[in-house]
């Protein structure tokens, strides 16, 4: 019997699911402060807020970390539209409700993104995949549940002979705490992008804009972005 | 609290991971005999044996089931080449060995394919994802392990409020039994494609060709393909 635990030599590198938003930008700086090598991975799933991909590239470059974009557009089109990708589906405004949040779901998006991130971690012999799950993740998304994350962590750890671990360092944190942590780390929060609309400045009305504003208010800090 | 178990109404439809090979073709006919509606999903991961995609389409059309191809080529190129996709990496010949099989691995391919298949099942409100795992799946592939399949089944069942189940009806079957079952179901095994090389007929030398020949020999049946 081959001792597979000796086949590979995992490093401490982390593949970070990186949207260029508040949470994942803070997590990038958080992981780097811990001395980890970060590989930032963004996902092009045809989002109408294309700007977030450019923002992600800019922040990664500023932080000096490698950044790649996984193109999931052909998969998104197979799985059908949601308001995040299909301009004919209106975006919900204001606080999220059960119905308005369901409209923003791309079926199984989290599993697909984590599977690709884990693939990149295996290819690059990184020991970890990380994403910025936090306490504000909404129970309307089935794949934001603890049980889901645990099962995915288990599957990822078994997907290769060198065991890749799933990290969620902000689990239990609220967005205000993340904002304070990002500010303390001097993360470039003024560059981050949250808005689901495709405009040049934050619309201030969509669900993520409303949440972003509230996070800064609760943190007692001004939002440095426009 | 919303009773999410009542939000959706799953059907008995099955998304089948469908390569157009012996195993998944037999599974297609096996599931249809059980009265299930099959949605066949193939994966374009840039395989040099492009012919398998055309073969899959032809068999699905013959069987009268819906067939789609998920284009994973951009993800494959992100994850780096293997001998299955990169013509500069020589394909191993003859019986698989530890080293030659490692060369055919696309990192985390099974998780990525299952994640996309589960996404399509959620989008189409199918109750199941199926794939043709069998006893000949090799222990050299970490993501062919039972533990991996169990963890993925758990994650898939939690990825949506309507619980999608992962089916592996041929677990414990060897390839000879699959060949006999396919013949009994009058599945068009003469159309199926196994070879990893990109030729017009089976090369007879690569690992899957060798296994295919052996399966027919053990089943005591002639291989109806060229």
C-alpha cells in the first residue's frame, strides 16, 4: 500500500475566493498579516456588476498577491439567469426580503466556486481554501448554512491526497466587525465594490449597498468609497 | 420561520453525468428503464478525445433524452494541463500504473463536474444527480474514494432547500457486469467511446481501451465497436 500522505508536500498557501468586496478584501489582508501566501481567485459568472472584477484585480495588485479570474459564464448560461446576471430580471432594492433574495441566487454557485478554488489549491499545492463567510450571510441561501460548509470542507479535504482545508475565519463575525478589522489592517476599503448594479458609483439602494452602509454606521466609521 | 421543505416540489428527474462511454451509456438506459426522466450532461474540459462529445450527443439523441454540454475549458486552463487535455503530455499506454494514472488527472475534476451537475439539477428541479462510479474506479484517484462520494452527496443534499440526492447505482459493479447489463438493455454500446486518444477508431493501447477490451472479454461478449 502506498503511503499517500507522503506523496505531496502541502504549503501554507491559501486560495482566497475574492470578490473585491468589503469582506473578502479584509480577509485578504487578514490572511497576509498571518504570514500566509495568498492566491486570490475571482469568478466571472456574467455578473452585471462587471466593475467588481476590475476592482478585485486592482486591490490584488495593490496587495501584491497573484490574482486570477475563473470564467464561469458558460456554466452560468447553462444554469439559467438570475437578477445578478440577467439584465431583464429586475434587481431588488432596499433591505433583502425572502423573495428578493431568492432572485439573486445562481443555482449552486457556492459549491461551484469552492470546487474550482479547491482545484486551483490542488494544482498549486496550496494547503487551504478560504472565503469570507460571516454572520450576516442569509439563511435564505441554502448554501450559506453551516451544515453545507461542513460537508464541503469534508469533501474538499478528501478531493486530493494532500488534504486541502477549508477556512472561514470570519464565521461568527458581523459586517461591522469586519469593517473595523479592515480599517485596522489599513485594507483599501475605499476601493472595494459591493453594489450589484452596473454603475460607476455605489447605487445606495440595492441589498448589498444597504448592508454596506449599515456596516460602516455600526462600526462608527465613514464609508471611504463613493 | 419559513418551512423551506415546502418551497419546492422536486421531481424524479435525474441529471446524469454522461461521457458517452460504456458505463454512463449503460447507466442512461438503466435509469430510463426505471422510469426516470434523464437529463444528460457532458463536460467539455478540453479533452483531446473530442470525439466523445459528439458520441455523447448522438447516443442521447438516439435515447431521446435532453443533452447539454457544460463548457469547462476556461477552468481547465486555469487549473493547468494533464495528459487528457494537453497534447504535449504523452498519454500512458497499456495497463494503468500509479504514475501513468496520475498523469491523467485534472485537479478536482469530479467535484467540479458534480457541482455543475447539481446546479443543473437545482435549476431544473430534478431530484437526483447520478454518475457511473463502479468498482473499477481506481484508488489512485483520491476523488474516486467512497468517503469523497459520501461527503459530496451530503454537500449536494444541502446545496438547495429541495434536497438533491446523489445516485451511484453501479457502485460495487465491475465493468464486465456493466457490459452485460448494457447488452441486456440493448444500449447502443457499439456507439460508445472509451479511447483517450483523438483518433477515429479505438487505439486499443491506452488505459481505457485496455480496460474496455477486458470488460467485454470477461462478460463473454464481443465489443461491437471498432
